[in-house]
C-alpha cells in the first residue's frame, strides 16, 4: 500500500537542525513503509505564536524541505491572531515557496470569523487546510478549537475541504460532530490507538473522508498506522485512508507547482 | 517518477508485509490483554482465532470486569472460564485490597486457580502504591509466589468518560515499597516514557511492557535508559489495536537478543 502521512512535526525527534530532524523522521518512516510526510511547525513550538514566531517556525520547515523535498511536503503555520502576517506567510511559503498546505493550531478558536481571510486565500491557492481540534474531557486550552467550532467555520466555506485535526481526539464525539458537514475530513492522528476509531469513521463518514496521519515525532508512526492496518475494513478503504484521499486533495496544488507524486 | 522515489515506494511496499514476516523469532508472549465487557466500549473478543492469526503463543489476560465489579471472586472465576477457550490464554486474576477479605481472593488466585500472577488497578480501586494496604498485598502475594502486574493507566485522561475519570497511578513510591519486599517481582503495564524516566528510575525487579511507549522509534529509544531484559511485549488489546505494539517492534531497530527478549524471554524470566 502507498502511505502518505498527513501529520508530522520536527519536535520529539533527534537532530540539531531542521533537516537533520526531518532526515530522522524519514529514516523511521522507511522502516514502516511510509512514502511521504507532511511536516509543519518548527524546532521550538509556541501555542500562541507572535507574528515573528510564525515566520521563524516556517523558516525551519522551509530549511528542512530544501534537503528532503522528494519525501516531504510542507504546510505553513498560521494564526488567526496575526491575519496580516499569516497572509504574507501564505504568499511567501505557498504562492512563492514550496509549501502546499496550511496548519492552524490552538492560538485562536476557528469559529471566530477573524480566520476567514486566511481560509479564503488558502482556498484560492488550493492549499490543503488543516485545523487542530480536540474535545478534551479535561478541558481545552482557551484558544483550542473543538470539532463543533470547525463545523461553524466549514459552514461559512462549504465548497472548501478542511481537515479536522485529530478527529477531535475523543473520536466518538468528533466523528458525530463533523458527520453532516461534508466538506470536513477526519485526521486519524495523535490520539491513542483505541480500537474502533477507524471502523466508526468509515461507518459514519465514509472512507473517502478519512486521512491517515501520525503526529510524529511525539507519537510513534506505529501506533497510528495500527489504526488503519488493524481496522476491520476493506483493503480498498485502507488504501484510500492511507494515501488516496490526501493525494487527491493535494493533487491540484501539486500540479500547479509541477510536483509529481 | 524518478529513481529515488521509485526505490522509496518499492521499500514501502516491501515493508508492509513485515507484520507477518516468517523470519521473526518464534514465540510471542503478549503480557497485556483484557477479556470481558469494557465499561464504555464494545470491543472485539480475544479468542483462539485472534491469537492464532497473530502468532501469539501465550496471552496474559486480565478482566475488564475487575475495574468496577465488587464480587471479585466471581470476576476471577469468569475470567478462568473465558481463558479455558484457548490454550494460549493465561488468566491473570485481580485483587482489590479495598474490598473486605481481599486475602481470600488472593489465595484463590494462587491456590485454586493456580495463577502465576495477579493484576492490580490502584487508581480504579482507590489506593496508592504508598499505602500500607499495597505493602500488605505485595507482601502476601510474594509469599504465595505470585507476580504482581500494576496497571499504570488504561486510557488517556483527555478522552475518558466525564463520569469515570481515572488519573494515571503515581509510581514514584513504588521503589520504596518494593525495598520492603525484596523478593517481589512487579510488572508495570501501560507506563509511558515520562513515568519510566522519572518515577521508575532505579526500580529493580520491575518489568515493563511497550503498549504505551510512544514517540518515533520508541522501543529503541527506551532501551538506551531501561534494561533490555526488563522489557516485554504488551499490546493493551483489545482496547488498543494489537497492531500498534507489533508495529513498534518494526519501527525500532533491535538486536536479535533484544527482539527475542522482548517477545518471549523476558516474560518467561519474570515467571521463572
């Protein structure tokens, strides 16, 4: 099976430089059969990054991509708290750079319309849009989106595909929350490999709306691959989840950039 | 497609069947399984077919019923009956030292059911490993030649039912408790890397499983700070997809000795 990993970071992995860390990730990915990695956020994370932090973190990813562009795709890290800088980072890293997606994390909940100019421009560029979400029993961060917040955003952009990061973590809730919003896709990454996540997602969303990701290096590739390898679903559905859905979403921007994959 | 990409894809395709590769060491002890109904999830049954398909030669199984039931004698009886369905299954009974007359449950595990070990859930049952009652239980279990499994956690706190929130067990007092029972042999299940590098540092006679070891190449990395003869294969199935633990062995580069020890030899040594 072809496997593309939607969700990787340069943290939690050995290496003194961004390119060393991405090289390490690729080394481990090779052991478990992963062909391509999507990478976002830099060496030093910030939950509520300043405008300059965004630029520095994106610089790290650009540097890592320069050495490993045949194995990795980059997503630009943006924040609705810094719309102007985010839009300029989009131009720098996606329009004029090698990146092909957008990462939105926990600085500002995504139901706030402040985020709309970022989504609008990313959609124009056909960039893949990824929004972190969780439903935490232990309470979310102040700026951390839930899948419900993402549904509110997705309703404002019904033609734009958007990925629901972590499927909300508590996936029984996340899957239900996004089920009726057909432009939302479920990212399987970054929660424990609890049995049933993929079976429920396939049943409720359909295999066409599910994408494999790991959240490595903090997570092992292994535990997250197991959600698909171990699921009681067809091999055809596994192939969609492991690669085809993400690849299809990404193909327009890859073609526009002349990238073959 | 360029040559490098072709080679990468070829490697990916050839890596995938490693889960069932014929060249892996024969014999696998999975020391961390549960049977019976889970309180919040409908999970697949661990049966002979499940074990045979995955080449699990020995499966140490506790009961999910032990988490909340108070009639622990009946829980352990049902567990033994469930395990009779497969020669690969080995029942690991539970004892809750907060229940009156817990000593009877302990004795039945050893003398009637001939179990080699028991499984404890301190935070589900309302005690800590610093409590006197844990010291008493460890002492009595050791006298009966029972090994003791301590379940450090069962589920990420962030995803637990709001009506049943159970934090991870504080393992820091374990080393001190075990010093008072030097012959005791303890296996901690579902410990994560943070617990191991802080709370369990310096513990001797403690075995671990790999079910909740996370991070890229997690097993390989753990062995830089934890003795290779005290790490065992444990999947936490069916709560976790079993393939998670199997793929962790593939994601880490391990020597043949390390592979054999984790898959089989270290678990046997715990029982020996």
